[in-house]
C-alpha cells in the first residue's frame, strides 16, 4: 500500500469486502487470515472496527499491534488497554472476547512464533524502537453467527 492511499478509506473497504465475502478479501490482502476486531473507543466510547491479521499460535487467537512498524501503537491497542472487552468477527462467526496484552517471556515467546509464521512482523519490529505488543483474544461466550450483533452498540449508554 502506498502512502497516497487514504488509510481510513482502505480499512472501510476491507471491512465491507470481509463481511460481504465471509472473511475473504482480495488485493494485497488476498490469502491473509484476517479478523475484524471491534473495540470501544478509549475517548469516545463508540465502537471502532479494525481489520487485523490474525494467527493461531498454540491454540490461541493472536493479533499484533504492529502499526506496520510505525513509531506508535495503533488506536485499537489504546482502546483495548482502556476496555479489553471486544467483538471478534472471523467471517463465519462473531463472538465476544477479552483482549489480553501479553508481557515478558510470554510476549517474547508468542512474538517469536508470530515471526516464524509471518516474517513481516520481524521486519516491522526492526523498523521501530517500541516493543510491538502481542494480544491474545480469549472468547468469553456464545458465538453469534456470521453477522455482528451490532456495530452501533455503545457500551455504557
């Protein structure tokens, strides 16, 4: 993706394509395993949905707050630090989960395994001075089916 592409527009298009095609997208993301992660905005309290690469590591669903190796963590990461209750869409299922930020040896072990599966994350880490967070998505309850229960729900209102 080049810098002249509006990132927000790109994400909206990926989200629409993901939902329309049961979790499959084309273009530069063709073949990637993605999830849609809906968080609660840390400042606004509004639902925020982000398409993320997702890996299965030792039976755990893992996402990485790489921001493409940028200097700051992505907004969705800040959101889960304030409220770890999230909704995960896989394309075939939607379910509530708790996003748990790993630390120390657990983070390092998971990141090593992430990089073994997807070497691009090692490149991202080498391009930034921050330690890229690794997040485990732990399901908390029932699966809702292929469509999200709602993307307009605002927790606490």
